[in-house]
C-alpha cells in the first residue's frame, strides 16, 4: 500500500486556522502596516502550526518583485572574485533576497552582455557585475533600460553605480611601508594587462615612489599566479641592489618567496616582500606575509545597499562608493641592513 502525500497548506488554510480573511493573511505576509498586532500574532502562529510556505511566484505577481538579485562574475577560483561573491551573497540573504549567479569562463563585452540579458529575462530585481577587466566593463554601457545595476571595481563611462576598493591607496600603503623601512626603492610584480586592479596597484606604487623622489624600476609582469611570482622572483634574485618587492597579490608573493628561498636569499634580512589581498594562508607563509587587506564583506554589503536603493527608487541612480583597504604588517618585511 502507498500512503497518499499530505497536501501542502495554502493561504486559505492559514486564514481558516487563524479565523481571519484571505486578504488579512496576505497583508501579514507582505508586512502591510494596517494589521492589528493581535491579529498579526494570530496569523503568524497559524503559519507556524501549519508549516505554511508562501508561494514566491504569487508574491512576485503581487509585489512586482522577484526578491532575487543576479550576479555576473567569472573565474571564481581567484580569491578576490570568490570572496566578493560570497560577501554579496551573505548581504543579499540578510536583506531577504535570493541570489542567482552566472559564472563566465571567458570575460568580454559580449559574454557579459548576454549574461545580464539572461538574468533580466529571469526577472531579477537588479544585477551586480563583478567585471574587473576593462574589456568586460564596456558591456555595462548597454544595460537593459531601467534595470538596477552595480559594478564591482573600476570606473565605467556608463552611468552605472560602482563599489570598489581603493587599489591605488592600497599600493601606496605597501610602497610607503617599504620606503619607511629604509629601502631606496621598491620593485613591483604587477598583475595581468587589462585588469583595473592591476592598473590601480601599478599607479599607486609608481606614485608613492615618485612622491618620495625615488627611482622607479621597470615592473615585472605577472598573471596573479604563484608560478608568475616564482619566475619574477628568480629574475629579482639575479639582480643587484634589489632589497624590497611589492607583489600585486599574495599568490604571486608566495611564488617570489619560494624563488628567493631557492636562490639562498633570506627574507626579510636581504629582501623584504609585501603582497596584496591578505588571503587566509598569508599569515602561514614562510615568513608570514606583510600585505594589504581588502574587506570583501564591506564591499558585498555596500553593493546590496546601493542596489536596493535603486530598486526602492524605481530607477537607476548613480553612486560611487570606495572602500579603504588596511595594512597588515608581518615578518616578511624589516628595516634595511
């Protein structure tokens, strides 16, 4: 014999259980202010007893909102994008929204535009685009009309709100720290071309050296990976006069540390090394890494706040919020000897 499945409770069941009308239950579910406190309590108690789950599709038809936000990103194996998405998702959930994520393998204007249009067709209330490359940022210039949107990182020519970390200021913190330790200049292992983080960190490093009247060495190009840092580290170990290195992220700093160790160069006694990101593993590097810390939880919270303001207003209002990074000093840097 098979046991028939128990029918899921509907709004009419809640109304009968609480002794109120269907419309009153609807007002309670939609947080309508014109409901007496004792009536609201009776309806909420009935919902709990019956185990009622609201029909989100029906609610969306009434409120004209899906309570879902779209996120477009790519390569979530990288610490920055992955941490940003996590921060956005947590902030959205706290605000009572679901998140629909589209992760792209290739990032360019066409793929980003297609992803945004796909999310818009699914009825999301707004989108966050984690597109730190200039080639992808161009897609934001052709957003669907009226769709609330926020871009993470960088500047864009279109009227799209931006939430970003001050990459230039972070690079200045790293470079000034090394100069304050008595180093004549600082070598730089940069990120890949076309990334706005690469440009900001490169500009901040160069500006700090120029403001101090110090020579600006030719930067070594990297791609965010430990392997790129390792190759750059081998080159730096073979140069004369290198005493301080600023790597554009912690993974490349890890590669630099490995290469210097293999070449018999002691860190920080002979060369000081600074990274960027403060990944969870950085304090366990050998030696523990001095680095720039980015607060991705704050970025995620600001993204959702900006997006919800647009949704409440009913139109896309331009905002730009810049999150200041902090600096973490560990054992990979020391005064020059």
